[in-house]
C-alpha cells in the first residue's frame, strides 16, 4: 500500500505561482511513474504532468513552459511548480503513483486562480 497526501493548493491571482507537494508513504519502493492530474467542475479528470521511473517528464500542452514536475530520488515526495497561473488552471489537483500492480491517488488539493 502507498499513501499520498497533497498540499499547497490555494487561491492565487492570475500570473501568480504555486508549488504543490505530495508526500508519499508506505511501500514507496514499488513506485514507478508518478503524476499530477486535475479535475475542474463539470470536466473529466486530466493528466497534467507525468514523471517516469527514469525521470523523463511530459506535460499536457496547456501547461508546457509554465509547470514543472519533479520528485525526490527515493519517491518520498512529488512536486508541481506552477507559474504564470491562469483562471483555466482552477481545479482540484490530484497526486498519482503507479506500481506494477496498482494505481494510487491522493485526496486532492484545491487550486483557484482568480482576481
């Protein structure tokens, strides 16, 4: 089992920055890829950024150049640095971790971008 706890969500003005954190505990040695998803009201959950077991990263087009995903070498934590935030980035952001057998989710953290 793996437990994921997100933090860092907040209300921020357009153009501002936030750093989301996800603390991982439990059987973290089995984790391979990790990622951040988001879900806005009335929309499906979407993959925002992903980092592979080899630390290759990928992003949805709408956040490329603005968001950066990173993690600690021992999978203890996952981060999402979000710059130049836009109102359309408003959503609940979820941490995701994958092992060979299962997919794990955190409870989510709210990000609201508004003036």
